[in-house]
């Protein structure tokens, strides 16, 4: 007990000194003033990167007919223009049948509110659908691709979709935006 009483004040002093060293790291003046002037978030923190934002269904109940799935994509200013989007079901208890005649797209900019689609292709192997835009979707906006679905599956559960985009000039290489999840429920 005497040892602890004897060492405690020294331990406290050492802790204060170390805390001071680690919290008062010298940053060169020019860098410090620049950080204070422009406290910007990183691209990852701000969410301003090419990514899938969400997937939504107009109705999530099993067996519902004539519904729409909306895939929302962030197209940041730093992105190349988007020429086409591919959406393919990755998993789920049943295969969802997309209706290729009911595909449309919207942009968030004044110039591209209604994005014209020049071609829609389906792939029976991947159960996917590819929408090619008449003019590429320009960077700096949110793109929403809406796909008509004949009928929700009769099995409730999570249905996963791969979403990929093809940027202008790189139409041979798809850029994956990842996997989105849609929950189909049996409860109204």
C-alpha cells in the first residue's frame, strides 16, 4: 500500500506529461491554417462518390402485381458520364421477372429530369437488365432507374441485386456499385 501511495503522484505526473505530448503535436503553421480554413470531409465521409444509394419497391408485399423497383445511384461531379446501367438479381428464393418495356430513368439536374433510354436488353443467364441511355447521364446528380416488375415473388425474404454502371468511353468495363437489398414481406 505504501508503494502505491508513493508512486501514485509520479504516475499522475507522467500521465499528464504524456497526454500533453500526444495532444500538442506541432503542425506546421501553413498546414494548420489551411486545415482551419477548409475543414472539408473526405470523399468517403461526404458520400460524394459513385455508389448505389438505395433500392425501393412501390409495394413490398408478396405476390403483388404490376409494381416498380427504383434503384437510386449517386453520380458525383468527379465521375465520368454514365452510358448504361446493369441490374441483375443475385439471390433470393425466387427469380423476379423484370418487364423490359417498363424501364425509365430520371436525373436530378434540370437538364436531365427525364433521362431517355435508347435500348433495354435482358440477359436470361443472369436474369439481369441493361438500360442504355440516349445521351450519357452527366456527373453531379442523382440518377434513379425505375424498372417495372410483373409480380413480387410469393416467397418473402431478402432479394439481392448487383448494380453496375458503364461510364462514357469505357463501355466494355462495368463498374460495380455493389449489392442492394430489397425485403419482400408477407405482412401488409
